[in-house]
């Protein structure tokens, strides 16, 4: 019997793949919910994720898994329109002519940024088409220096700097150019006439999670069950100790997959991961009318949040009983920031006031519900040298035989975290367990 610590997407994927390979599995999840950051709220129609999610065309593993589970046809590829809010005005930024019309860039600014998005390096006046092929080549360069060198100072100040501020705050100078370059590639699947192509399952990500949980077997999952200790003897993991409703149980095990944040791995084994994580605060605002006419709004102006993501400008509001759903999102770099200490009512007041300042036609009476979710460790800070800090899938040499890691500090979540990466990490652990069991 193998045991998985954590019932998020990576843990479920690890269990599923192990079962497909003929192994018995049990999952221990400390909370009452499965799915991790993909958990959902109820709405007047389809459920909606507490933290925004969509798929890019490069996320192939999750699509293949959906096909295996018989729900691949639920994934729809839609246009996610983008816009940019700067100096009190909103500019659409999807089609070439919209970008060309952006008044804050010169023709040369637009040329340099356009060449970068097309993977063409024009530094030195001679185009190079292979400079950006290997992300690892930019692992030890800062994103700030990269953006300035590979575009222009003005593009950096009016575009990349506000995005880095919103994503990483005062840690932006630590972020690697590999992350920034990957972000450009990750968001690069576009219909030139309409905009970015993104995937979303009809019925929300629950439409993928539920059949995955069913395939694993709901009797395989122990919720509200916290793993408190791993027993290690003669260099191998032999037992898992859990606590449920105050009762402690010790389980014999053939191996353990830790599919959580690395702090849990450290608490259980002493293995220290040097990757820093940031928290996320995300609201789903239910409204009786739309706020904007775009899906993803990046904000260059001073605001208490990093982005406004109007979900029902991506997925039709009819799927949600006619309600309009808006994500308001921000990252938190340390426990002393206002967002980390403010209560839900304070955040609601501050954020809705800021939306009203951005959009004077907005009225609090338009808001029917404001739901706030907080994750103290939601995403890695992709600093320079990140690849040297990832946690190996197989921790035999580092900790003990029979110990594996599929959490967000794994290589599959580089250079950007994703649900697809969680599934890849789970599969990679299962593959190694099967190979080691032979």
C-alpha cells in the first residue's frame, strides 16, 4: 500500500497513476475539501474556482488525462481578451492593430516588444531565431535586466515593471529572466484576429476533478486527516502516522508521495527547500452586470490589487444563472503586509472602493456577493537559480528510500505553476515508484 499526502491535483494524479500501474493507494487530505487551489464555490449555475484557472495550449497532460477520464470533450478553447489599464484609461491589447495603437509606446518600442514575442532577438541588428529556445540559458539573469535589454527602457517602465510589481512586489529584482521569457511563451497562443486562446472546461474544473476523484475511488481518500509523522527505519519509509478527530493511527506503507507545499515535507522529514513562496488573496465578486468588456485586465496604475479578471467575459454569464463573476486578485510577499493582516471586511471595502475609483459607473449596489479566499503559499517566487532549488521527485538519496515529492516545488512547476504541472509531477512520482518496485 502506497500513501499520498495531500488531496490536491498532484496527489490525485499520483494516486490515479499508481492505481493504473496496479498499486494500492490511500490519500490523506488535511482539510475537508479536495482539489487544493482548484477547489470551487457554488454559484447560480456552474461552480467556479476560488482561485482563477484556465489552460494554455501548451498544457497537454491535463487534456490527455481528461480524455482518459471521458471528459475531454468538456474542454472548450475560448478567446481570453486582455487589456491594460494605465493613467486612468483601459486599452485592449489582443490584436496587432490594438497593440500598434497603444499610445504609450513609440514605433521602436512596439517593434522590440513584437520581436521578443515572436522569439526573434534583434540585439546587434542581426536577427537571431534561436536565442530564446533554452529557458535555462536565462536562469541566472534577472527579469528586470532582461526586459530592459531585450525590449526598451520605456517598455519596461510602462509594461513589464507594473506586471512584475503586481506579481512579485518587492521581490521583483530576484526573479529570473527564465520565468519572464516562459511567461511570454506560455501566454503566446493567439488568434491574430481575435486574441489569446485559452481552455476552460464546461462546468468548471470540477468537471475534471470529480471524474478523477471517482476514478481514484472516494473510499481511497481520507479527508480531515492530517499526516503527523513518517516512520523511517534502515534508510526507508515504513509507516505513516495520521490524526483524525483527535485520534492517532499508524499505517504501514510501501512508500509515500508528499504532494503538498514543501513546508509540510520539511515538518515531516526535516528536508529543507530553499524556494520562497508567496501568498495569494483572491475574491470572487458576483455582480448583476459586467464591469468591463475584457477578460484579463492588467493594471499599471496604483491599485490595492494586481489584476481584475472578469470570468464571465471569458465564459458566458448564462452558465452562472446570468450573474457576472469578477476575480480580484493580489499576491502577498510577507506576513507583515496589509493584505496579510487585514480581515475580510476590510479587504472588501478597500478593493471595492478602488474599483469604484477606476470605474466611476460602478456602484456597490451592483455587487450581490463578495467571497474571499486566502492561500498563504500559493506560488513560488521564481528567483534566479531556481532550478538548483527544486525538490527531486525521488528523495531516496536526500532523505529515505520510498519517499517521493509531487508538490509545487517540483520541477514540473517550473518555469510557471499550473494544474498541468501538478498532474505531471504526480505522474512522474508514480513512474519512479513503479520502476523502483520492479
